[in-house]
């Protein structure tokens, strides 16, 4: 807004001129003939010295009337219509604030959804039929076995425990943190086979640490990937372990389902093969 007295630029929200303190009419009508403006009937009186006055020329007689001067070039007063609303102060618009608030809310929703998927992720339910000649162990024995598995660096949940009536031979089905730390990128047979081939040395090193910790010697007799009847591919490892004059044959089926590692271990003392049990398990493991 330009001051009608001195032509100085002022903020549209200013109440008076910053240079000459000329008061601006609250109705927004300045120097002009519009109703309610300064100098109009019914409007506020304009303060004195509202016009420009030329200085008296040299030799002029004191008291001689002076001719009102025109405002300097480029300083023509502006006329604002009644009801004029000054532009909003510079800053963020309401629409932009709403857009940013919506983006923040959307980000929070996404974070909550991701947290829920991770935290409340359900573990696939494995289903294993009882092998011929074996029977399910009691809940107490299963609990004791689970506690033994959870010692040290391992954490596991026992899903099934089968026994043939002896205290040494058993089949344990569990899921949780097992020997492998990684997970295959897919359940496709070729991808799983490539995964276990790539991690073979790492897997064997893990087995070695387990048997060495037990003070037993071992011999890996088989290391291959088999596809189960349910479509999930599993690593099959056969191990002959010896210690304290006892020989143990163990067959391990290690496989992943939806990012969860499952393990089935068949243990039998002596030198009898577990192939019959392995074949049965490959055909009778499924997921609900």
C-alpha cells in the first residue's frame, strides 16, 4: 500500500504510514471520493497536511498562497474498493498443511502395519503323521525336550515327539532358531538346492561344533536336497556319531516354510538305518 501523503510503500496490514505516520482508513478507502473515505461526507476527517506543498520560491512574499504540488512521479495513491481484504501473510497455506499432515498420518499407518505383520506374524502349523512302530510321547516328555533344546544358543518349539518305546530312539519335530541363520529366497526346489549347496560348509561347521561339544566323533554319510510330497524341499543329512562306546545314527530333515525353519531329527542307537522313517516322513509331512 502506498501512502497518499508521502507515497511511501507500506504493508497492506499497516494502520499508518511508516514514514510520515499518516493514518490509513479502516475501511481500506484512501483519498478518493468513495463513500466512507477520508475527506468525504460522513467519513473520517483527513489529517492536516494531506497534500503535497511546494516550497516557496526564492523572493516569494511570506503568506503568499502556494500551489499544491502533485505527488512525485510513480507515487500515485491507490484506491482500494470497499471490502478489500489484504493478502494473507507469507507462510504455509492451509492446504499445504493439510497435505503434510495427511502424509505424516499415512506414514504412521504404514509403520503400524509393518510392525503388526512382523510382530504378529503367524508360524505355519506343521502336521506329521505317526510313523509305523512309533508313538507320540507325553506332554511332559515334550516339555523336557523343548527345555533341553532351548539351552545355549538354540531356541526351539517342539511340535512332535515320537518314541519306539525305548529311552534312546526318538523322532523330534521342532521349529525355531536352528543351525541355519539365513533363509532361501523361495521354496522352489532349485533355489533351495542352490541355497544348501552354497551354505554346505557353514552347515557342516555348525554340526561339527555340536558334536565336538558332546565329545563325539562324527561322519557325514549323506547331504542332499529332497522334495517332500507337500511340495516343500528339505535338506536330508545322515550322520554317524560315536562316543563313550555308543554309536548313533541320525537323519536330519531341515526345511523352511514361509520364513520359518523346521527340523525333523530321527535318532537311533546302533547301526540300523533310518531310511524307512525318512521315506515315511517325506511323504507324510504337511502344513495346515
